[in-house]
């Protein structure tokens, strides 16, 4: 991947949604929610008033339907602003 995000943007790759519920019910593709947990693959340099609080490899929780989806080399990524990241999953 050759994406270098600018300013306070972050490139993430969404992690797959769970295919079964905690009770063991298998979900169809149509009933799955859009995942909100992603892995950071690139981080911009930030701006004067925005400190970049994530690093490559972090697993993060994002706002639903945030960012711009792009496809590069048959891989899907999302580019979003640092403000759309809700937290780091530990």
C-alpha cells in the first residue's frame, strides 16, 4: 500500500465482523452490522491544533459510517480524520 495521509487523517483497514453471536447463532452476510473496529495502517503528521494519538498497528473504534472508503490493490481501506476515532481498543 502506498497511501500517505495528509494533516490529521488516518488510514484504517476494517476488521471482519463476527459471524456468530455469543449465543452461537450464525449470522448471514446481510444481517451483519458494519464493523466499527479497525487497524491503523498509516497516520498523517497532524496539524498544529491536532495531536495524533494513534500509531500504526493500533486497533481503534470508529464512528459509524465515517470516513471515505478507497480500494487499492484489491484491498479496501478507509481514510478518516483523527476526530472520527472514538478510542483505542486494548
